C-alpha cells in the first residue's frame, strides 16, 4: 500500500507543479503555468503546494460511502460519494475538521452531463489518494492548531455546493448534494464525530459557499456541548456587475438554481424576501447564520476576476485578457474597477463582522483558496494581516484567543501576497 501511495504522490506532484504559477508580491518568479481553463486551474489551486518532494506529502486514501446508494445519495452519474479521513491523535482525538471540496458548479443540463465525465461529477474519476496540506496537514509546524485533529476532505460531485435533491431521469443526472451531505455526516458521526469536543466545518471556493449553506445544519448534528464553528475560504461570491455591465455570475447561479431545482433547499428566511438566485449568494446569507463563522477571502478573488468580473462572454474583444491574467498588466481604470469590487465585498461583510463571535480575514491579494495551500496557510513567507498568518488568525478566532476583524488596505499596499498569475 505504501508503494502505491508513493507512486500516486509522485504523479500528483508532477501534475500539479506543471500547471500552477504563483507570484509573491514584489517578485517576478513563477512556478510553471496555469491551465487556460479556469475551473481546471482553480481546482489545482485548491491543492497547491510549495515545492516539496513527494516523500514529504501526507497522502490519504479515498473512502466511498457504501450505504449511500440505497438512500439516493449519489454523484451526478449515480456513483457513490466519498471522502478522505486522516484520524486524530492525542489531544485531537475528539476534535474534528471537515473540509468541503470546491470545484465550480454546473448550470445547464449540458454542463452537468459533461461534469459526469470528471471527478467533479463521478467517483469513478476521483483521485484514489489526495495530499493533505495547509489546514489538513498533520505537521505542527505546518498547521499549528489543527494538525492532530481528525481531518476529513469530503469530495464534491453534485455540482451545486452540496445542495439539491432532485433528478433528471431523461439525462440520467442525479442532483443529490443535500443527500450526499446527510449520508457523509451520518458516516462521520458513526466513526466518532458524535463524541466531538470541538468541530470546525470548512471549505474552499464552491466548498466555501457550501460551508455557509450548511453551517447551522452542522451545529445541529452535534451535541450541545460541542464547540462548533465554521470557516468559509474563498466562498464570498459577490453578485457583482461585470466589465460589460452585465451580471455573469448571477446568470450562472440562476442556471444552477434552476437546473437543480434548488428553490426548496435554500434558506427560507432569505427566500421570504428575495428571489431564489439571490439566496445562493453568500452576501444575502452570512448575517443570518447563528453559528460562529470566519470569512477568509482575497479582496480580488482570482476566480471571480476570471469568471465573474471579466469572463470572455463579457469581453469579446479581449480588452481585459492581459489584465485578468496578470494584474501588473492592468491600466488605472481596470485597477479602479477591481477596487470597486473590493469595496463591494468589504461593505457586504460589515454587518456580519459586527457580531462578536464572527471573524474576518480579507487580504488585498489576487488569490483563491488560501487555507488548503501550505504557502498561503502557514509558511515563513505566507501572507499576513496585522502581523498574523491565515493559520494564526483562524486559530486565534477559533480558540477565542483574540478577536479577528482583519480587513486589508487596498491594492497595492500588501507586500505579503502570493498572487496568482494565469499564463
């Protein structure tokens, strides 16, 4: 088994390092290239590492949930959902961290049919082992507060941030994200999570949105004595105007809500006064959440720059192509457009941030998913706000060591960023 994990680690590492480019603030050096397809690129970025030899990686095998099919809890193609679990030890034996995987959404029947042929829609194509890094690392010098917890990565194969409970029989599509969430939680509770003394639900990107959507449900699953909090990393997707004056992300989310029939699965508090699509946007949800939550986001989120603010459909002439690939190529009016987006995000979290039990870390970087990458989570040169790294800030907030309401000054003041450059 060890030889299989070692081979998988080598292949995973070579594949990863060939596709990703990260540039530290003040540096012109990158590592390899980023794929042109944004969803592929971002899915790589969710797992990106600083350069490490494969022998140093903790590779955790995939476990399929065997009883899921009988409950209708299946991926888009009808295969079993799965997760990766690395057990806790010592003081962390009864502490649990659940990381919800991200990876975009499918917003049309056609895109959901295609998604069935990928790891985002079928466990047939999921990696059999995954590297646990950043918030999932088992090393105290890489993950000081959570290294010895039970750490779980729940795989994402429903295309709607673990929501939805319907099917399209004619296309053999199963929109069962809510059921996958439920059977996964049942499985983990049976493996010891029901005895959890402390628990943290986290997620990145579409998984960060899922952690917002499921935060209060997660708390309700656990004993009243359990300390429960939630973390959303790169999940603050804004209902923003794109460079053409349109609403590209709203159109995408409307498709997700419609094709997967999510209306009945969304917050009823929200849908009483807003349309269903608006109730898929975190800015309309976060202030309602009762469970303590931490919002971690780059103010100039790389995915939103690529797919919401300046997607090809909104920029047919390619005026934004160089700028959105590398912010150093933006002119002053383009930078101002990004500054307006940052202002919208900062304003959207003001009410949320006013709650004493919530935490915020919004740094002015062109980045995405900073909790899963070791270089941005906790490393000698990782991004910092108020002198604290992401890992230190999340830990301070979770363990009530100090309040964390960290909002960065506008670009280009932050020199600690690890900005993403798309080649």
